[in-house]
C-alpha cells in the first residue's frame, strides 16, 4: 500500500512579470509550511521563518536564535552544523526581528542545500539548549569581573545608540502593555544579565513548533526531492515535538489587537554624545494593514513621493533649501497588521528640534490641502513597476519578505501570497485620482495621531554612563573578591570545555562533499566594439553578441565592452580614471558626486532646473548612481551607472552626456549640498563608532592624499567642507572654477571604459548610439591606464610597521581593532592560492579563529581578509571587551598552525575548499553580476573570464606545507609591530590599559584623537585669525567615517 504524502499543495502560480513559479505546500502531519520559488542560477537560498512573540524584554527570541547553532538532538556538538554546511558549499546565518525569527541557508547548488536542510531544521526544532551554551553565548562574568557573552556584547554595542533609544521609546508610546510589538526582542543589557536557560527553553517550546515554521526555498531545486527530505525529517522528529493536534495559539494573529494611538505626543530622549550640536526627530504613526495590497502599496508610493529623492516633497521643503532643517528625511514602514510608519529628520540642530517636528507636520498638512504633482506620482508608479520587474529578474530573494509576511500574519489559504502573481496593483493605483491621493495622505499622515521623539545628544549623560559603568564593575569586583572571581572563571572554563568537545570525525564526514558540477554557474557572452575591439581584438565570429556588435561597429575612440545575457534590462557602467584630477581638488569629489544628479542642466540651450532633471531621470530609468568602482576592483576610479529598459538605451547615453557636460554648477545648489554633507558628519560619527572608525583612521594612515579613499574620508570632510562652505560664501566664482576644473579633468574619453550588460541583440545601435557623446569630447590619442590603489599608498601603506594608534571614544563600550600588513596585490601572485586556502580555513564559522575569539567571548567577530587592490592583509576584531586578549588569542592560533603545534583538520580543509567555491558563486549570483565579473577578470585583472576555474585548480593543489609558509610570510607579520599597522578604537575607560598591554608586546602605541588625523588639503578659508572657529571645532570633535568600502572582505 502506497504511503500517503505528507504535503499538499495550497497554491501554485507563475508570475507574469518574471521567470518565477511560486508554490506553497503544507504538511498534513505537522502543519509545517514550505514555499518553493523556482529560479535558475548557481545559488539556492533558504529562509526558515517562525513567528515569534514575547511580552518582555528578556531577549529570549534573540538569545534562542544564537543557541540554535550550539547543537541538536542528533548532532550534540557546538559548531557541527556550520562545519557540515561549509563542506556542502553552504553558509548559515539568522536574524531576530520584533515579530519573527528567520534562519538562512545559502548554498551553491541544490545538492549541498538538500544535504544540510534536515540537519539545520533539527537544530531549529530540537536544539540542545544547554546551561553551558547559555553561559558562554548569552552572558557571563569573566574571572576579571567584566561582562561578556556573544549576545551581551552585541547588544552592548547598540543599546545606547541614538536610534535604538529613540525607536525603543517610540515603541513604548505606540504600543501599550500586553502588545508584543513594544518589546526589544534583542534583549537589553540589564535583563540579559539575569536571563536563564529555563526561560529560553520555555520560549522555544511555545514558539518553535512545526506548525509555526515556514521553509522558504528560492533557487533551482526539484520539488519532489525537497518534499521527500521534509517528509523524512518530519518522521524523524515526530516523537520529540509537541502533539501537532494539540490546541495552540498562533502568535500575532490570535493576540490582543493593537489599539489606535489616542493623542499626539512629543517626548524627549537623551542619548550619550559629546557632540551636542545636532539631534534627531523621529515620528511614529500606525498605518494600513500589510495584508491590504492596494493600501500598503499606496503607502510605498507615498513614501517615495514624500521622501524618496531630492525632489520629493519633504526632502524638497525641509532639506534641499538654503537653511535646511536637517541633512535628510527618512520614511520607512514596518509590515504589520497595523503597519508602523516611521518618519524622521536626521542631523537637526539641537536648538531647532521642536520647530523641525512642527514643520514636518505643517508640510504634510499643506501637501494634503494643495494640488499634488500628479504627473510625478504617475511616474513613481511606472518606475516602481519597472523596478519590481528588474529586482525579480536580478534575484528571486525579493519574494522572501512577502512570503514571511504571509506566513506571520495572513490566513494560511494562500490568497495573500497569490497577490505576487501579477503587478495589477500598480494598474489599480494608476487609476487613482489626485483627490484619492490627497485623501490618503490626509487619512494616514495628517489626521492620524502620532508619536514624536526628539533625540537630544547629552555629553553629561555620556559622562554619567561611563562613571556608572565603572562604579558598577568596581562594586561587583569588590563584592565577589578574589575567591568569587576565581569561582566564576572556573565555571566559565567548565562551560567552555563542555561546549568545545571535539566533534567526532565520522559525524563530520557523514555526508560527502557534493560534486562542483551540481552548481550551475551563469555564463555571459563577451563582445567588444570600437576602441576595446581595436586594443583586445574581436571575439570569435560564431559569437552572436560579437556579430551584433560588428554590424554596428564604428572606429569611435571609446572603449566599449559588452557582456551578452538574456535580460529584459540594460546596465551601462562608465568607469572613469581619476589620475588626471589635480590632487588638491580631489576632496571636492563628495560634493561633486552628491551634486551630480541634483543640479540644473542646459538641455538644448534651455536651463532645466534640478527638480525636473531628477523627475525625468527617474521616469527614464530603473536606477542611476555615481560612486566609487570599488566593487569592480577599482576603488580609485569612478563608476557612473544607469539601469534602463532596452528601448531607453540611447536615452540613457544622452543623459550620461548631459550630466557630464551640460550640468550647471549653481551656487545655491552647491551651498545646499555642502550644508547637507556637513550636517551628516555628526551622524556619520555616531553611526561609525565601530569598525568604520578603525577603517577611517587606517585610511588616513595608509593612503596618500592622491587616493580617493583618503580624499573622501570624513576626517578630510570634517575640515574641508568648512573651508569650501566659507569659499562659497566669500568667493563662489572660485569654488565653481575649481569644480569646473575637476569636471574637465575627469570627463575625457581617454579616461573612459564602458561596460554594457544586456541582451545585445535587443540594442538597436549598440555602438553608434555613443557617437553623440564621443563627438562632444576630445580624445588625446591613448587610453589612460587603470587607476591602481597601490600607487596611491602612503609610506606606511607601502611598508607597514611601527604604527600603533589607540583612539578613545566616550560613547562606545567595546573595542574595534584593525591590524594591516603586506599581501599579494595581483590575482596572479603565486602566493594567492595558499593564502586563500589558509584564510578560508582559519576564518570559517566555527573554525579556529571563530572559536578562539567568539567562542571564548573575546569578540563578537574576528576575521582576517585580503585586499588585493592595496596589497594588504587585514585582521579585524569587532566588538571586543578586551582588544589585547582577542589579538593574543588570534596570534596563538595562527602561530600554532604555522609551527605544527595545532594540526590542520582534514574535514575542515575540505570545508575551506568548499567555501572558496561558494565565494566564486557569490561573485556571480545573477546575470548582471556575472557580466560585471567577466569584465573585471578580463579588463581589470587582464586574465581569462574563466580564471576562477584555473584558480580553483591551483587552490586544490595547495599543501599544508604551502599554507604553513604563507602563514609565516603573510599572516604572522600582522602580529609583529615592525611589520604591522595597528589602529584600535575603544572606550575611554579602556584606552590606557590597551596601550599598556600592547606595549608589553613591543607595540609603541600612543593615544590619539580623531582630530589628529583630520586634513583640509591646505585650504584655509573660514579661519579666524588663522585658527579654527571654536564652535565649529567642537562640532566635529569625534567625526570619522570610512571614505570607501576598503574594509570589505575580498574585492578581487
């Protein structure tokens, strides 16, 4: 007799705007849901979501999320899940939101995904939840009397930030007692100190049931294989889970309803900050239900109309003015049955907070009472439709958030999910009248009651918190005494010993490493035109893309590289060399970029104001931007990018020409831009008081003034923007002359390399469409060399060593460290395969460095990564209670593997090799990124587009001896003061002890302040008697932020 399948189909449909089929299943046996989103590509993405509701701030949802990874019924070992996942070309992660917890599994290929799926789900539904795991992972006091624990360290880093404090206060005022949405599910430090393992187990039993679980899978998988795996899994756990037929309250859906906000309320919230010049305004309202597709989509359209760009209503009235109320307006929505709408104004002068809040609602009221820009609303609707199609083609993961919302809040009949089948909602909204939109604004944003939070910076509070923390720790140490501290350390050591039991090799080897052939990599076809064809030659004649280019080819002096892909969109990237920009003008780049699309232009001899420019750009494109080309391995170059539909190809090129050559540097617009950028500096400082701060100081130490990373850094902007602001007031013509010089030096055909990713056969004139741009510019006869970051390093960047800075900040509790030394600067360097392999091994989740730092509570994260562009290797320590102990632990691990005292684990080596395969798949998850990487390999690195395959063969040939040698030659210099640059950002309390500890290791460390690294490029406008204005001097006393993403792992 055939066994009846567990799962039945609830709904299945194919979207009419993307190549996607969505099928929802439900288990008749346990009530578990599964949604499969069929997508072609190398990656399979899983999200395992549970609705999680709690009425206290114990942090049980967040702590449980961490403890799930500590072992399960059949796999009772910490780290076994991640060790097995790494071998199967997979990565795991998780997040905790207010209303749900989601666990993610990303795999290269379906074979690895299906191998890990049941193991992962057992960890979710049947975790071990031991006392020892709770002690190390959640919270403990170490033998020196200090607070530690992974979750505790994480929340310590965010609890007292301005945004956390303001949003928490807002939630408490919006939601009364008894409503789960008011809870801080991450956990506050005080409750975390007393949270017990029993409370976490109780929460797991209540919430983590199969009927509350939705397994979401996006990618190329066979449904029958997935369902068979899930059925086998259900059979294996059925005796260990609560009775599926027992009564059960569905979180949120069967909970106490959210009452309306009864009255408008304004409250003040102080946050710790030495710089008291600017604060924040944050307002909260309850909006339409997330399950009402028309109303929630209308809210998104209004979000864009009111705060989506520089021409949106609130930005235009509050920010893009001569005396702005703040640096930007934020408008975002949390999807709930009564959606939570947040509207905020950033970087408001503290003395104007009340007035800014009042002005915000005055503008909203005026908007609802006066004629709207109805044409612009219609443009937004059209653009949203275009972007939805583009994002769905780019990645099927965009569907996951809607599927999670459906699982948490909607009836389980699949009706809400089926809204994804079409884009009819945009047709419905296009029929709304102007009056409909006015009434919508009036109902939800004007007449609706709201809560307003005024965030006020307080140096006094910062000092008090620092003193209170010192007193609390000192009192604890005194109460415990030496014997008590010793006992705590013994308890911690015992817990670590229990957690770190060796995983049996037969368990790790239970599943074979899947064949690489099961991963379906995306291929694009290369074609060249014009100057690129002249330099590199043509692709083979059987190449259809090259044939299409050849039919329209021209000898125009423009480097044109095409990547052919079956796409309904076109991505145009113009990469521009910056070597011709005078060094003294390079700090103008942030102003130039911010102003680039937000400025008047001369269109056909007629001045077009910036509002019309932005509106027309948005109507013609999917997206557009100007930024660093760091992602494309060219951090010293500029990338100008347009994404359009094929019939807008020539239009996009015309916009490129217009914005490059016909834009107008308007003194008022420039003054507004500079004012916004200056207002952002305190916020950048508050948001960057962590790893970005170490990166910022490292930029100033290791990059030269020629580097864009240096010139764009906030430690340059902090002074330079003051000078330019003064210059615009004193001599605007000179400021404009400098910007014109920058423009002319940048936009020359010699500096251009163009990448077009498209279905080339859909482009009418792929080459000659560029002729109007080319005819408007001069070519000096030869293509400029690619910009190279290694040419723009400082002496300390070219030869690291004997640099050790400790920067104290009063407003942080943890330490953030960055150690830098030399490494390969090209992808063909013979050291690279061994370096890649040993870093993948050391830095694996639950690998040697993970266990040494995070597993011991010495840091939330510790990683070592290479930066090919600058020829550096970097060790980053993130959120550490003791920077020196984390440093020493990492050093001992690396040295132990180098000298053979710590053996290399066979299964972990297999996992490291698999993670490199995943790294390659991550570079090319969709058509556009596959096209970009083909360009990067061929043009930037000068190797074959198949280089990954060649490199993987070399990595596979690496021996343990090769890895020991690269450890000695490349990694160990990180720990030597003579060959390493060290930057540590830490709390004021820990600065002196940090200097003392590193001094014992030979580091000539000194305490520095951020102002010591500021640079104005010798521009001296706005000084009083040759000195800094005192008010301005105080304003940016702790500013600092990274100028570019030089901190990202692996930019090759």
